């Protein structure tokens, strides 16, 4: 099972990927903008799942006294 540290690191990595893909939305190349849109949809869906796992892990850690 992933640790809180692992999930937080993954969240930061995902945010960087989202930011990079979002910049490509402004490309003059329609194919690049379409690819960026598809990638963003996938990254955001994955980020949502990671966020739920992170919140769940944080709640468990708090309930265990911060362990």
C-alpha cells in the first residue's frame, strides 16, 4: 500500500504533468492541442483518484494519531 509520502509525491508529479499539458492547449498546431486535451482528461481523471487515496490515507493517519 502506498504511503502518504508516496501519494503526495505522485500528486506533485501529476500537477507538473497537468501544467505542462495545459500549456500545449495554446499551440497553433490543432493536432498538438487535441493531443494535449486528451492527455489532460486522462491526467485529471488519474489525479482525482490519487487525491481520494491521499485524503483517505491522511484520514487514516490522523485517526491513528499521526502515524
